[in-house]
């Protein structure tokens, strides 16, 4: 059952991630991104990281996506009209993907990745994550909060300009 659920969530995640990029409508792309975030939270839940799955849903699917949709609705973005296909850009993108794939194909087997289960288990509860966030990582945590504040002020400035 767990294997089926993993593959189901993986297919939903990949399909909705492709839909984010392919959709011409910004609202449809944002809703596809919500589906991607929810599928990723499901995968976190399968891995036993329940706190991370809950934070993923609350923060990203809740707050950040509401902010994205607010900006899209506020700026009145329309669906992008179909542009002519540029073969040079597609060729360059395909070449880049092939080169990166070849690089990863050679680099991943050469690297020695060892799973450290003890370290993963000790940081799996909310108390230890809180101690880390407000202890060793206090400055980056505050910087992210300041960045979110600047983004909200920017949204307010953009909305006041149009009125």
C-alpha cells in the first residue's frame, strides 16, 4: 500500500509541476502549484516527517499561495497569448538539459552518500526544530521574516498605485 501511495503521489507531483509551467493562465498555474505542494507534503508524510508535511501545507499551500493569488488578481494578469515557437531557444534548452543530465549521470555514482539515520531521527520533532531555529539559525530565520515583510510592503505599494 505504501508503495502504491508513493507512486501515486509522485505521478501527481510531477504532473502538476509540469502543469505549473505549461498553463498559460496564472490562476491555473497557481492552483497547479498548490496541488504540487500538497503532493509533496504527502511524500513528507510517507517519510515520517509529519511536522514538515504540516508546515508545508500551512505555510506554502496556505499563506504563500494566498499571497500569490492576491498578486495575480490584483495585477489583473491575463492568460498569455500563444507566441511563435522559437526553435533556437528550445534547442539551447534541450542541449542544456542533456549536458546537465550527463553531468549528473557521471557525478552521482562517484559520490559517496551515506545516510545518517541518527541525525535525522533527533531533528524529527517540533521542539528540536524550534531549538535550532531560535538558536543556531536565528539570524537566517529573522532574515527570512524581514524578506517576507518587504514582500508584503511591496504588494501594498503596488496595490496603492493602481487605485
